[in-house]
C-alpha cells in the first residue's frame, strides 16, 4: 500500500511540474500526463520545438525513441527529467 501511495504522490508532483511548464500555452491542462498520449504530446512538442539547445543532453533522442517505440512511460519520465533539469539551471 505504501508503494502505491508513494507512486501516486510522485505522479501527482510530476504532473504538477508539467502543468506549470505548460502554463501560458494554448493547451488544455491535464492531471494525468502519465496516462494520456493526448496530454503528453503537446509537452513533448514544446520541448522539441522550443528547446533545441538542449539537444546535446541526449534528451531529444530519448524523446524521439520513446515516441518511435510508443512507450508512454519512457516519454513521461524523459519529459519530467527534462523539466527538472532545465529548472535547475
């Protein structure tokens, strides 16, 4: 039960992080980015189109690989990792 609650809290915090990252864009703000391709795709698009300078981080390659493999979990983790990394700098 603790693992389920921990994962729920982690997803809640990460989804909150994504919502903040997407503020100001003409997109619908979701609560379940980790479950919904329709919610996650605009986030990936924003990263790929608005942050080309981060290509050297291999994050773009990770995003593209996750998309080509249709792996929503991998895409979600990569997007969250990218947002956390850019907020540090």
